[in-house]
């Protein structure tokens, strides 16, 4: 027992358990202060290990509390709102965080009801006064008294299909519609929508990349097995990928020295396609990564360029992210990192004349709809207006990339989003102008993959073009939802 002073005197308190305390602090920072869970959670877990008896099991439990609560936030808020007599926006943000934390344990985890409620209330007592603590206790106990059948009936009573799917699978309604439209736009059945939403809520596998020219995939797999004492698997989409069943990859020497990194297989494949797409004659010496931060694809490109005697110029508009690119690519002599606005890069008296690059890669800033399983809080921070603004930025970056690419050179456009406005519509605009021809990006991908991708014949077809675009899906390929289109300048 410990004591803590409140305005009404001393109260004896039961200490909150450390995993829930850590989870609350991280969730509050993410949802109230706008922090990024993938950045602050690892730091919080390291600090907990340093300052107390915090086991791997504690770390796994805290991680699930954080990621699970963020993934399910829409669903949790819908349930909580059924037991609160006011708008959730009127609640103290700390109270809402604690209600979500408790509700996630009650609804989505195998935590006994009494433990979920009492342990969450213990955390609340360390941060709030008696009134809010009693409110949290009452709401959580009210949730325990509502049966699953009652909630299901209320869900089925929602008339709008997108709203109902949004609640059930914890996505904003506009995003549900965007995923349905994206499936159709890319040539996939709209009936796969629930598969897309379900996959978006799955915990992603930790995927590493053995960076080309620095280490082999077998060396990385052996190192991971030996040091992390875990089972590993080689990638099915990228020949440089190693998938981990468990363990902290930060413990690997190759992570610390830069010979490998954490990178989704879809992202790896996108870089491989960009580096191998056939040019129409001429040299293959100068490559440009126009939007290089934080540097994962740039490192792959540098390794692949080193194999063929090419050199990469990696540009990043934000100086602090350019420094990240420098750190990520520090082992390569085949790359230079610069910082500038990609929309006006090169030309004039600069060292990068127009029409001088053999390969240009535009890994454009996007809505991130394709990587939300890794950053679950992002689905609640995006709006349709953001997509429109980003689509305009993408157009400007692509237009600059076209004039930087030499005739016969290849422009590879990449986004981590399947949204039609950020993908297919951008490619249609380019091909209609006639400056570029779309290559068969699916065939190029299959040339790079360890095994051919199961892509329907109708997928990625662009009217008036003989080529195809590539849209990856988690539910089909186990990757982030990367979009790739290879375009050769006429």
C-alpha cells in the first residue's frame, strides 16, 4: 500500500500495475498531445525496464494495451457512448483515455471483468480526483452488465452500411468508403472490403531487410535465430526479407550497425521494382530518390545501385529527415543526401540538370492509408480534405520528376495508400498527357519476387495503356498496401 495526497486529505491507495501505468501514459501522449506511438512506446518500455522489474511479458502486455486501444478506438468510443449521458468530447481527455483502456480489456482481451475494472481504476486514482475516478468505475461496470447480444443488436440497427462497418471494424466511415472505391479502382472485387478492414486490425509481423551489398538474407536469418532465440521465415514478396516470430530486433548487431533495418516487404519490393525496370537504351548511372525520408527505400536503392555501378541522389525536403536518411545510408558510398523541395529540385545552375536522371523514384507523401496497421492512431488523424491536399502535392512532385527523367529513363511512382485519388488517378493523368508510357509493373514485380504474386488479370489495368500498375493488399500478400507504377519517358 502507498499513500497519495488529494484535496480532501490522505487516502490509502493500491498501486497501479506498471504495464497499465505505462500504457496509460503512452495513450495519453498519443491521443492528447499528438505523439507517435511507434516512437514513444519503445522509449517508455526501455525506461520501465531500467527503473524496475519489468519483464518481457509486461512489455508485451503494455504494447497490446496501447496498440489494441488505438486500433479499436472507434469501436470503443461507440460502446462507451452507450453508457455515458453526455458527448465524449465533453469528457476530460484523461478520463476518456482511461475509459478506452478499460473498455479494450473488457471487450477485446482475455482479462477478467473485475481485474480490468479494478486495475484501470487503480491507474485513474494516481492521476484524477475522486469524482472522475468514481465516474470511470461506474461506466466500466455498466459496460460489463451489457451482453454481447445487446451490442450486436445495436450494431445491426445502424442503417448506413459504411457507418456500421466503420464501428464494427473501427475505421472512420469515409475511410471505409475509400477502401471500397480503391478495391474497385484497382480491379479487385468490392466484396473483399471486410477482408481489407479485418487485415488492417491485425498485428503486423516484424519484417527486416538484409540491405543489398551489406549482408545476405541467410546471414540475417541466422543472426536473428541465434540472438533472438526465435523462429524466422524468409520473405515471399521480397528476396531480401526476414520475418520474425518474436523478439526485439534492436538487439541485433546488424540493426545497430546499419547492415539491416526494419522494412515492410511491400516497401522492399517497391525499391526493387524501381531499380530493375528496363530503360529504353542509354546509360544506367544516375538515380534520384526525390522524397527519400526517412531512408528505408534509399538504403535499398543505394545497395542495389552499388551492384551495377550507379549512384543515388537522395533528396528530402525536411533537414531533420535528411539527417535520418544520412544515418540510415551511412554504410554506402553509392549515395549522396541533399535537402530541398522536390517540386523545384534540380535545373538551372544546380548539379542536377533537367532530363539528366536515368531513374527517378517518387515515394510521395500520402495519407498513409496503407500502413495504418503499423500506426493505428493515424486513421483517426486523417480526413478527406487531407487526401485532396496531398493529391495536389503528389501531382506537383510527379510533374517535376517527369522533367528530371531523361528520355528512355524510368519514373517509379510509389505511395503507401490505395486511395484512388493518390494512385490510379495520378497515373491516368500522366499517361493521358503522352509524355510517359506505363510499363507492366505487375510483371516487373513478379520478376523480383521469390514467388509470383496472385494478381487478377483485371487488376491495375489503365485504359489506353498496355501496362499495369501494382496495388498490394495485406489480406492477399501480407504487406502494407503499397502502390507502384513504373512509367518510362518517351
